[in-house]
C-alpha cells in the first residue's frame, strides 16, 4: 500500500512505480546508486505544478525531489529501454539522475506521465 506523507496531501499522484535511483556523476559519467523507492509523479491540486518525488522504501527518506517544468527533457535509455534520465536543476548546476523501472513499457508510461503534467 502506498503511504502518503503530509507534504503530499495537496497533490494527486499521476504515476507511481517502484524504481532504482542513481545519480550520474557529471565528471566521470558513472552512475552512483542513491537507493530504491516508489517514484511518484505528483501534481498539485491548486497550483497545477508537478514534481517527481522518490522516497526510500524502508525509511521514507527523500531520494529525489525535483520540479517538472515545460523545459524538462526526459529521455529513455539502457539496453532494455527501462531507464529514464531525469534532470534536476540546483544552485550548483544541472544534476542528472536515472530511474530504472522494471520494463520498457513502465519507462514509456513514466515519460508519458511527465509530458502530460508539464
């Protein structure tokens, strides 16, 4: 069963899927594991703003929390086409994460949900 946290009360889940999150090191282009959790695409009921939120399965700690904007570009990658590259703009610059889902259909559904909420 999916838990809803207080910070998510005003948001509707558009997409929810278990995902392995890794951060792409910009210098080495290597993947650094962040954790496993439920990836949620959430849309605020009042403002219409959307974000990607991933919480760790056991602890509930936030692994990734990033806004979805009209300028956000999401791409599918990997041999199995089951990885979605997620950009995250920070004061230090662009960070790239990847979310590995189970199947290529799951990745396509994630990108479709992200495009829908832009």
